[in-house]
C-alpha cells in the first residue's frame, strides 16, 4: 500500500526554511538561487500561497505562488503565478506534485482568482505531460533565457528558455482533467465530480502517417531534426528529447541543439497564432488559438 500524501498550507518560518532545504535537494541550487524563507513569509503576508506535501510528518514537496495581474492576452482578473513546485524524487510516484497543483487550484478559486500561470522547461517530457495532460493547462508564451544561467543539476550553464503554462481554472478542459485524475479527488470544486471514461481519451497520436512535424527526434541518438519554420496545418507536432537531463550531462552540444531548435519553432508558431494544447508520444501538439480556452 502506497503512503498517504496530505497537503497543508505552510505558514511558519520553520516550515518555510524546510522549503529552502528542498530547493537545494531537488534542484541543486546554491544559496544565491534559493528563494529564502523570509521572502516567502513576506509574500504570504501579501496574499501568497505556500502549500506543503507531507508523508506523515515529513515534508516531501511544496508549491509556492504569489498573486499576479494579467500579463498576456486571454487572462481576466486576478490570478496566481506559481513560481515553483518541488517534490523530492522518492515521493514522485505518490502523486505529490499533482495533489499540490489541485490544492493550489482549489485555494485560488476560493480566493477569487481565475487563473494560474507558471514556467516550465519545454525539453522536460515529464513536466510537459503533467502540465498539459494531467492538469489541462495550455501554452501560449515562450520566454527566451527567462532566468539566465541557473546552474544546478537540471540547468547547468545552458539557456533557461521556458514555456509559460496558462491554467484557466474553470475551463472545460481543466474540469475534465480534475474529473479523471484520482489525485484531484479531495480538491475538486464543489460542482465537480468524476468524469466519464470518455473524458480520458488521449489526443490523436503524433505517430500517424499524416502528422505535420515542425521538429522531429532522431531515434538513434536522441538528436533534434531540422526545424521546419512556417509550417501550416490544423495540428503541428514538435518533439522533445527522450532524456534531456542525460544529454545535458553527457552530450551538452546535443542538448544545446535541442534548445535552439525548440526556440526557433516555438517562437515561429506562437507568433503565427498557435498554442500548445496536448502532449502525446513524446511531442507537443500545436493548434490555432481560439478565442476561449478548450
């Protein structure tokens, strides 16, 4: 039987200092990159949220976000920018990250917020699946070298390009994701229940013969293909590496090639009105943006 994960708000300096330690453990941050407990405490006083994931009395993850105003088209009213969500490796199979996000959603709705945004590395397949499939977010922004050089085990000295996930908290796609995710059960909105099985249907496969590819992956060496800029199709696919962390450790030039190719196609597609609405078969699906979230 798997251990039970519980989510609780964190308000004491003792627990916020534990969040400092988690940042070092999960990302290998040095002291200059760690968000300090004092800063989180001040943000809490101004209306932020720090939520912790616990197994028994042990803190195994946390999510930190602060109130935000709309910074991109399609966002209305107040929201939350979720600055970081960290889960120790030993707890990632327990659904701690998903529980933290669903708790965050419920808290935001209860506090009059309509949306949540956060950044994530577009080359990390695990994060892509979490954000797009399990949570129902979409991507409409791409930021070049957003944080500068971070160092640490996940970034090294490579550019920190980021997708910006947009989570419209009451959108049908988000409601459907909440309904099908067992880790959302305790945090669904009062008018939500389990989704019918059909709601869990995956998007069409990126491996179909007629799929339009703006960026492919070479299976032999996990290298990026030549980016296809200016491609037009109802659905366009862009691949990610199978294991970008391994490439960053063992083949930095190949990891940099992925970053450059992804940047080229993402900036082109976003400029021409596409958004990412799904992740399947190790690739993002891009579609023309519509007026309302799906």
